[in-house]
């Protein structure tokens, strides 16, 4: 089970992992917490769908999410509390954080209750969400973390908690490689960033628990990114990095282990290559 904040987060953060497990026949459940109503709109003819005009972006993004899930092979796709229950809060500090239906204003216990209902049904062995900072500080990502962790705690108390909980992560060595590879590029996504401390994310390599190699799924991930056209324009640095680094940038995703027993792994830090490593089959 993966708990994400907005449509497109599943693809950008964990798309290769999802496609990999779906292709292997593992039951994958995606729970998205908001419709992403406050996202940017990169398709000019859809500009008036935004919150200040028609306020229809959320419904449109639901359709984008469905297309992305189809590309990733995901058939069990749900919204926390039902589609439209919680509204995108927008970036930290914006007035939209105070919207009464914003996810940031949501009661964590109530949100966790909605997630617990889904957990009772699908009984996930492995839960994937974000760290306490929501990977990069967006209020809905922080809230998704809180709701997911609380639901896992409640599920554990009921005797069916996930055996392992992972948080998405980016190893510092991978960031460093990205910075140096792009230093001379005219389309540098890291423009103005010289030190990895300037990033809102980045995890020391020794704290990474799993490196999931979904390289073979990178085309599915790119197709899912294309499905999120309002959010990811053709000119996005995601595509320019993909063009330079190829399938590895798109296909390899990293996690820290927040709960459960680390399984066997490889390399200097014993990184697992399977989120189910060490669990009974
Ligand atoms: Zn997001």
C-alpha cells in the first residue's frame, strides 16, 4: 500500500516501484489523499480549470491519475475518505492552507480512520509513505505521513499492522551525481544549487534501506508522467534528467525503513533490493 498526497506524487516518487510490483503480480493499493486542486496548470487551454476560475482541476486530475495508474498497471486506486473529501492545501504558508476542507486542516484521527478502513480490507504487508517532513515540506505530504503512520499504529493494535513501513528518500550520493552531471548543462535543473545542503531533501547513503531497481519499468513511469500533463510539462527537468541519465534515473527509487526488520541486502550499506525482503512469502 502506498499513501500519497496528490495525483502525480505516486508516479514521480514511486512509479517504477509500483509498476515493478504490479507486473510481478503483487497486489498494489494506491491511496491518494487529495485531488490536487491547487496544482499548477501547464496546459494553456486548461488554465481556466484553476481554483480562481472554474475550480475543476481536481476532477480533471482524477482522470489524469486514472490514466497514470493504467500506465503503471495499478488497478486498486482509492482516495482517502472518497474522492473530494480532502482538498489540496497548496504550498506551505499560503492562504489555501486555511481552507476548511484542506487536508492540512483535517483531523489526523479522522483521516487515519479512513485509511484504517482500507487497511482492514487489504491488510498491506508493506506500507510506503513520506518522512515527517513530507519528503520536501509540502503540508499535504506532511499530513499524509501523519495519517499513514497513525493508521498503521491503529492497524497494529488490531493485529494486522504492516510488517514494514518505508519512507521515500533520495540518497545524497545520487543528488551529488546529479549536480555534477548538470553543472555544465544549459538546461540545469539544479541552477543556483551548489551544495546538497541547499536541497529540502537528501538522505545520507548509510540511512537508505532499500534501492528498488525498476529500470525495466522506466517506460511505464514516463508514460504515467505524460498522463499527468497538467503538472509535468514537456519542458520539465524531469524529462531532461531522464534524457541524460536514461532509464536509471527514472527506474531506480530509494527508501528508508521506518518500521519493521530490515531484510538481507547488498553493497556497502546492505541496501535491500526488494521491499518484501525478509518477509515470509
Ligand atoms: Zn504532492
